[in-house]
């Protein structure tokens, strides 16, 4: 095997080790709990029936995940290993796309940036569609590059298949696929095969319209809880830092300046092919952000970081072409090494700091143990579904619920937030007396006991005891 092949294998092994080695480090979050419960928990027909009512994406990932659960189960490792597989496969795919644009050096730099990127790692460890989205849109881009240069049908067929599969995974794949289709129509001749390939992809998109309409029922209205400026800053920043940011502004600025300087040198010294490849990939990456931003400005709030995940590997490919330009020499290689080392440090810091993890509802469930009838647990909104998965027998409290024991469980605040890590002890609700406060490594637990007979309880009446927003009020669980 050549040195380039060995380097690619080493990068793929590194990326796979980061993804697979820590799959069970964190508990399921709210969205994952929906995946492993209402969606994947039943038969194949039940899974298909659940998607329109619970999900905001097309069905391809869930079909694959339902098949994957048969041998591997629905635990954290079993369910997330499919996303980790997609995330690991993305590394050689990014290499292939960058190599097709600007050569093997560009390919290795792109693969390295993908392997250690914190945001790509995060979604390679989430039982949702995003890792598959990143893989298929990058595969679509690679096929687009091939189809643009070849006169045969192979590239167009691969592009149509990858693009259709990407649309079947997530609607935001359109922000990659549509620009690629327009460029193929502009650049590729003869035109008839391009029209046929585009028509096939468009037919898949059209078939998804009824599902998209049924899912457009306000379930993504939470996006508007955050200003456009907050969401735009988050989307750009998370491309380097991931969902939970362990960096200071100074550290992030220094990394960005090194990257910008290296890319500037690389683009200036690149030959026509290398420069064109870099600008094509970076331009398409920018379009993935710019089109949702324009839609958002018009008045339909859709811009959020995870939906823009395809922009990250495309940007890595563009950066690989710029930094890997042959005449960029050691400036490009050194910049790539510094940026990759910085991204790896961010990834390791995120994996090793509990306050930069998903909320620990698995640990909360273990601390609660087997709750007895008459007990109630108040949790932040996004803890309800995970606790329903980790606490068999628990249900959301009915209107006539009463409790003799009340527990309030609050995960540590995020390590990149300004909030104190633990809340103050809230006063007891009417009819209850304090029974203790426990501070665990990843959460705080408050206990109350009824002073007499079991007291009526509801999530609304107990809302002051737990963090809440108008969109996401606390939830109350009971054990009938």
C-alpha cells in the first residue's frame, strides 16, 4: 500500500476510534429517546406510521436504523453505532472528493479535518439522521465532481443515486443537490443525460412533498425561540467547536486567524485546478448556509446548526484543496496540521468534560432507582422522553395525579453557558416539606415529602421548581 493509502487508513482508524470508542459515554438525549422509543420501538409498519407524527425528516435513516436494531438492539452503543459507521465512512468519501478536485494531498487534509471535527463527531454519536445526511451529501458532491468532468454515464448515475438518497434522509439536502443540478445543467454536455438524471432526483423530491406538508405542523417552531443572530453565530462557530464549546473567544480567534492566513496563501499559490476546486467546494458550503439564511430573513425560521451539517465536510474539502495546493508547500501543510491539532484538542476536551456532554438522564434514572407508586419526578422538558426510556413503568402525569413523594432532578448547566452549574434549592410546593438535596457529578436532586395525605400535583403547578421556557415547560412523571 502506498504512503497516501496508509495515511488515509490511519486517519479513518483515528476517526473511527473517536466515534466508536465513546458511544456509551453519554445518555440518550430527547430526540434520540424519540428515535429509540416511539419510532424504532415497534414493528416496521409502526415505524413508518410514527414518522409523520414524530419526525421532521424523511424516512431513509429510520428504515436503516430499524434494520440495524435487529442484530444490535436499541441501547446507546447499538443504536448509535449506525451513525458512527456513517461518520467514519465520511472520512474516505471526503478524501475522494478532495482528491478528485485537487490531488491526494488535498484529499488527506480534507480527511484529517473531517476525522477530528467536533461537530461531525457529535452527530456521529447521535441516533438521528444527521450523520447519514453529511455522508450522502458529500457523496453526492464527489459524484458531481466526477459527472462534471466525465462524458460517460457513471458519474451522473452515481450523482442521481446519492442525491436521491440524501433527499430521502433530510430535506436540507436540497441546498446541496439543487446547486449541483443547476451547475451540471450549465456545464455538462450533452444535455439530455443531465436532464434525465435531474428529473429522477426531482421525482424523488416531489414524492416527499406530501410527507413534508404533514410534518409542517409547527413542531419546529422552537427555532424561533432564538434570534437569527444567535442561530447564525452558533452555526458558524459550531462548525469548529461542535455543539458544546470548550474554547475561549481568544483561542477560537487564534485558530480562525491561522486558518484564514493559511487559506489565503494556499489560494494565492494554487494553480487553476486547485483554486477552482477550493472555490467550488467552499462556495457550495457557503450556499448551504446562505439559502436557509435568506429564507429565514424572509420570515420562515429554519436556520439552525444541525440542519446545516452538510456544509462542514464541504468546507473541509475546500480547505483541503487550498491548504493542499502543491505550491503552498509547508505553509499549507503546517496550517492544516495546526488546525487539525486544534480541532482534535477541542474534540478531546468535549469528550472528557461532563459539562460538555448531553444531560445525564441515564445517571438520573440510576439514582432514582425503582420508584414506588405515589412518587413523582419533575424534570426539565427535554428529560421527559429519556427518563421514560430509562425508567420502565413511568408515564407522564395525568390531570388527577397525586404524590406523597416529589423529586426534582436538574442536570448540570452546560459548561459553555453563563449560568451557574447548579441551581439554588427551590422552596417546597404547598403541602410538601423538604427531604434533602443531593449533588451528583452530573445533576442535582431535590427531594420533598407530603406533610399529610398525597397531594395533587401537575407539571404546571410545579413549574417554578425547574428550568423552563414558554415552548419547553417542565414535565412530571409518575408511576401508576
